[in-house]
């Protein structure tokens, strides 16, 4: 949520990670890219996992193919680059944290 204006202007760009922590509470990028969910239930899991200290948004991404994704050491998938704002649609906003960083 705190990055919404930046995302609308610059898209999802791992090099622009700033004041707001990542979904797992990290202060710096875990990979050189953007984590993406393939299935809707994966996005729900990340929303429940939210360890940012505040509400989060869910964005839909257009124009990325499954074969463009890479696997991170933790088993999640990411796109190795940035994703422009023209490829994004805000689909859910201001979702509150539901746990304290422990497994949901």
C-alpha cells in the first residue's frame, strides 16, 4: 500500500525497493526480480503471510509468460527484471495483515 504511487508510476521494479519492506518483511530484494504468483490461491497465501507492518495491495500482471519465470531458492517464482506500470492492474487494495510473520 505504501508503494502504490511508486508502482503506478514505475511499475514493479526490484531496484526501487525503498521505505516499505517486502511481503516477508525484508528490507532488500531477495532476488534480482519480481516475485509473481501463478494461481490466485498463491496470492492469498502471500497476503496472509504479510509481514510488512501494514496493509498490502494485489496487482494483476499482463504480458509475462510462465516460461519467463525463474525459481528462487525458497521455491517461489520470480520474473528476472522489472514490470512496467502499463502491465499492471490493481485488483485488491488495502488488505490488512493477518499474522505476525509466522506461517499462516
